[in-house]
């Protein structure tokens, strides 16, 4: 089961919940204030392939932080 991140519109608290994909967008009460004015947030993730091709990246380094495929010329390598 995936972990989803939610943000409360009332108190601006961000919290994580382990729930099924079918329930991901269903209303959920805020951990802090109990409000149901919450929305699923975009979660940040990081992955690396050790310089190997990864399915679905479309070539290059795929933005995973390892720029061996693009020689460090991609935009995220400049951060």
C-alpha cells in the first residue's frame, strides 16, 4: 500500500497516510485539526539508477540525480 501526502486547507498541516490507491483521493480528516478540507499533495521522491538505463526515462539521466547519462548538462544538475 502506498503512502500519500495530504495538506490541510484550514491549518496548513502536511501529513502522510498509508492507504490504498482506490482511496487516495477520498476525503480524509486532518491529523492536527480534524478538518476534512484536505487535498492530496504532490510528494517529492528521489531515485538513482547507478548510471544504468531505467525503463520509462526516455534516455539521458532521467532526472534522478546521477548525470552520467547526460554528462551533467541537464537542468537538475545545476541545482
